[in-house]
C-alpha cells in the first residue's frame, strides 16, 4: 500500500498541469553519443518539424495552457533550419524564458551565438560529459566535439560579459562509467571556466547504451562519488550542483535525511513539470494520425519508462520517486533499492 508522500516532495513530482513546454524540433543530430536514446529513431522522427507546425505548437501552449517558458530539444536544435523564425514567433507570443539543450555545435560560431541570444534564448544547457578531450570525443561519438564545445562556452561567456547578464550557461552531463572516476576534476575544470551550474543525470540505459555494462554504471558505483562531490562543493566550490534520475533510496541516509541537502542537490526539487511535444512518431495510442505526441515528461517517465521494485511497495517516497529506469533493472536487478520509512 502506498503512503502519503513527505510534505517537502519535489515540485516536479506533484501531479497537475505543467508550467513549461519542451518542443522537440526533430531527432537529426551531428553527434553519435554512446548513450543517445534517439539512435533508433526512424526517418520521420529525424525530419525537422515544419515552421508552420512549430508555430502552431507554440501558439497552443501559450494560448491554451498559459505557458511562457520554452525549451528547445533535438536531436541537435542549433541545426534547426528555422530557429531564428521560431524564436521571433515565440517572442511575439510572450515566451520570455527560453532554454536550448544543445551539444553546442553552432554556438561555436559567433554570428549564430549572437543571433540566438538576441532572439531570446537565455539559458544554454550544454551537453558535456567529460573534462578530458579524448573521453568527451569518445562519448559524443565525434572527433573534435570537445574543442567545439569549448568554443561555444567561450562565445556564450563573451556575450554574457558584453551586457547580457541574464544569460545563463549550465552543463548537463550524463553520469556513466567513463566519466565517473574524474567527476571532481570535471567540476573543477568547468568552474574554472566560470560555469556555476552543473547537473549530472544518471544514464538511461536505452538506445545505444542499452545493455552496455562498459558504459552504464551502477548506483552503488556512482553514489560514493556523488557524495564526495557534495562534500567538496560544501567546502570549496559552492556552485549549483545537482543530480537527476536517481531513486531516493540509493542516496546515503545521512545525506537524504537532511532536507536542505535534498533541496540543494536533488535536481527534481528545482525541475518544473514539463509538457513535451514531439513529431514524426508512429501513429498509435500516444500519437495522433500525424505522428504528433503531447505528454507531460514526469508522467511518461513514471508510467512508461521506470518501474517500481518490491522495496517500493511500502516506501514513504513512492508517490514522488517514480522508481527506477526499467532497462536498468533488466541489466542490474533490484538489489540496491531499500524501502524508505520517512
Ligand atoms: S524504494 Fe522505490 S519508491 Fe522508494 S525511493 Fe527506492 S526506488 Fe523510490
């Protein structure tokens, strides 16, 4: 029997309408990340959404849902051919909080980075997974990826220094077996470059990473490293450091029992419930006849992508935790999870 969730549950887990929308512009990408979940996308999903459909979608969420916060996803959204036109339209509709999740590819070009900032993108979430160029290129499946990502950081930093003070640069890294040993060096390196917002998301073992024990780490391997980062951050770095997609019961209990630590480091506490729109899907229960899907990300994860294990049955956090990636359980089983009583 499930229990009443604790009163300080993460805001993104609370059921109800979403506050922002992420629009997937198409799955086309110039990288081949080893943990890409879109590696099996079909031709239709790889096509860019037309500008007309994008406008329709922006209008729907602005007018029907009152949303003003927008995220642009791909594939690689900086390659989207009508990005500038889409941003102009979003601005006209009143979207005032625009984020791009990117591998940084075109942001290394000054004209492109300036255009993106002038047309309203305020938050840049860069997918960077290692401070070591060889590891980064390996994980991105693209030689030269590290160098291009550094160019993107340099341009964004220059734009920020030139007066765009509200522009924020954050790093979204996928936590995996290759970057785990040097996470402290990773944070130090990027802090030195002026980045003060780093998020580590636990790898989702799907797409190219499915079944790859050389890439997918276990929670037991990852948690001691993350707890080391928490200690170092408290003492030295003092940046916004957070972790995502980690079941609460694998956090060390002396960490998890302290509410301010939960609020500071567990990413779901600051994430907002998010609508997602994707295109080019196979028509079916989740898609309309044009292959268009709309869903709330947190609900899809809980209902389709994650599973509960026997320890979850009477766990006090079950209603908000969402469980464990199903594919992870297929790889490593359920021995690491324990019932939380408070
Ligand atoms: S026991 Fe289950 S519901 Fe509870 S924290 Fe662990 S994974 Fe989440």
